[in-house]
């Protein structure tokens, strides 16, 4: 009886116009910072929160916003590549929800804390890291994002401000470009929008045979 009642009252899902899925996802993420910051204001949370825990809370808030939009898209923690066999596991991803069908991810996102946690050799990890684990680096070498042309990185800003980190990240990229032909100064970040608690930036990363566009979502925590 309850199941029948639920099905009878269920509204049809809202369709996203063809070719607008990525912009829909990006705009959805841009709505989330204020809810995410509110969600962190829970006295029961055991702090400090590491990258995985912050990402889990962020994904919960993204799905709350998606639920209100009534679309057949969900965000999930950690993506294991089912289609290209890459070994990297992005921190979260978006996918279409369809019964009886497994879909390739629509959009994958890596998460990073700024400044990077100890040890000191991790300080440039937003860009370049040990064992090819840098945030931007993973997309350049297709450890993340293979088969996609647009992806994202979330930056949880624990210290300093947005302008400080934009300049710092761009300095790292610029210095790499001087010594390594795999990096280029045109891969530096450009500000899209900045507010008190969040900043949205954009960049392009050159891969071996093509480029990938990266949206950067920075949240002050």
C-alpha cells in the first residue's frame, strides 16, 4: 500500500537539455558551498576533518541539491574506472541513474586541502605530487578523467585566502613550465567568481593528445 502510494505520487524526473549536462553539474556544485559550510557547523562532528571526510559531507550536500532539482543524476564518493581501466580513483563523480544500465561518469572531481597536510614534500600536491598524485597532474596524465573533456577539483581552504592560493598554485605551474615541457604557463588558473566563503576558477590542462578543461571549486572552511 505504501509502495503504491509512493509510486502514484512520484513526480516525473526533470530532463536536462541536450548538451547542457556539464554546465548543469557545474552550476549545481556552485550552489553547494553555503550548505556545506552550514553542515560543518555540527557540534557532534569529530574534528579536524580530513580530506575524505570533508568530501563525504560535500557529496551529501550536492545530492541534497540534486534531489531538489528532481533529476536522474547522482553524486557518489570515489569512482573506480569501469570503462578505461585507469588506476586512479577520483574522490567523487556524477553519473546518470538508470535501471539496468551502468553508465560512464559524466564528471569526476578530485579533492585537495590547502595547505596540503604534512609531510612537507606534499606542499605542491594541488598541482604535482609524489607517485604522480598531484591534483592537476592526475588529469594531465589521465590517471583521472580519461574519456572526459571537462572535470573538476575541489579545494578545501584551511589557511590563507583565495588570492594567496591562486598566486601560489600559479607560481608552481609557472615554475614547472620553465623546466618541464609537459607543463605550460597557459595552464595557470583564472578566476571565474570570488566571494567571502568560496572562489570558482578555471584552467586548461594539456594531455598527451588533447586538452581537458578543469573547474576549480574552492571553499573556505
